[in-house]
C-alpha cells in the first residue's frame, strides 16, 4: 500500500502555471479587458497585468486598434505593483504594429487623410487618424498663396518615405493625386495661356509656384532658363516665397504632376531684333567674356554673345578674359541665342599662300 502523500508534496509535484517576471522583459499575453479606464492583460501571473498608458493619442490607438481576446506582446514596467498586479506597456507592440501598417500603406500606395497640425520652415507637421505623426515637405505639398491656411485642415496624402530607427515618416500630398485626377485638373490649363501664380519656393535651377485650376491648386515650375531672356546664374535672390508672377503655360509634366511655365515667353525675344545688327560676313569687335572647352565666348554688346568655336581658332592663338578681338559673323543660331564667329586674322598663318 502506497504511503500517504502530504499536501505540501502534492503541491510541489503539481505543475505551476504562475510565472514571475523581470523588469523590461517582453512577454506574450491576451487582452481580457479593454476600456478607456482600464486595460488588463493575462500574462500568466497570479493576477492580470495592468497596462499603463497616459498618452491620449496612444490610448486612442490602443482602443481603436485592439479588442478583447487579442494576443499581444507587452513590456514589463513593474513585475508587481503595491496592489499585486504586474504593470506593463503596449507601446512597443503598437509601435511595431503601426510600422508594419505604414510599410503596407506605402507599398500599396494607399491614400490617407491627415491633419495638418503645424507650419515649419520647410513644410508641415501632419498626423494621421491612427496617430502617426510625420512631415510633409513644401516640395511635396500642393500649396496656395497662404500656407498658414493649411494648419488645422485635413488633406489627402500618401506615405513616400519611412525610417524606423529615426522614427521618420515623410508624407506627400502630390503622390495622393491620381493620374486621373491630375489629368482632369490639367484639362482646364491650356498651353500658351497666361496664368497668375504665387511663388512657393526658390532653387538655383528654378522656382516652384502654385496656380489655380478651377477650385483646386496645381503646382507649377519655372526653370531658370524660362525666367528671363537675359542670362541668369541662379533663381535665388530674383524671387522669394509669396511673390506674384505672371507666366505662360508651356507644358504638363505628368510624372512630376506639375505644370511647366515660362515668364520670358510673355515678352518678345530681344535676340531676334538685336541679332539683325550682325548679318553673316559682317565684321565686328567685342571682348572675351568666357573661355570654355567648346571655344571662346565674345561679348558683342546689347546682351548679344558670339562664339568662336575651338576648331576655328588659329593654332597657337591665346585669349584672355577682357581681351578686345575683331571677328567676322559666320552664322546666326537663333535657337541657341548665339552668333557663330570667326577671328579676323591680323597676320598670315604659317604656310599661308
């Protein structure tokens, strides 16, 4: 007959499901209660764990994104509080879940509704309905002449860049405009027509502007070469954000979803008139303005430049910026705004007969 077993021995032999935990440990659990006032998770402790979350945005995300019975991973903040419950956090779990959701949103090119919360130097701070906070650069916004008016408004945007280690989310309003919507907007914009625009930003290579198409805003771009008939080194300094400009529509860039514009085409090209002073075979004088790999550029006055091509330069000839030279017009290139020149020889080259 087997010996009687004591209660202590029976309890020692019985498998125990109650676990002890360490601070910062990540454990799996099941949500047993989910209310605005209390969130409980069964993690196998002697009592249910209490989720500590004071941030209202994160709390809203928890309540809207989870339900009772969901499996979750929690981070242990306190293995046992004064009331005997473990205290845990769902922030890391929700953060990982949100980034997976964001990656899917970006990969699927999904359009979100975001709230513009603030205006910064380079763009806007925005927040999605799920609590994602990110940045909308000016270069990705379809602006009007009053960027401050965007603050507090909801706009459509798409996620175009993610960096989890830096917790960086970049949104684009342009990317949220479908090809069909863009085509519909640009049907109201005709090539050759004059439009009023407002400068949003300037770069060395041109200026970005906004223009109206019906009730909507369209982005426009004016390249440096289309700002003036005169030679310009940079658009910065010539314009600033908020300036009003008149421009002519010259085309539509479907890939970049913007309208290409020109300021200079609203006025007559002065080259055509000035070039009449330099018919072919005419002799002229000018000064060396630039020396490059293709030849020597000569300033003929009145904004007219000529070029002595490298192959037309006599052997052993030397030019320096500022030198006065005598030339003969050999061709007028109206497309490139350039007059092709030949140097007037002052002495017979070697071998000349």
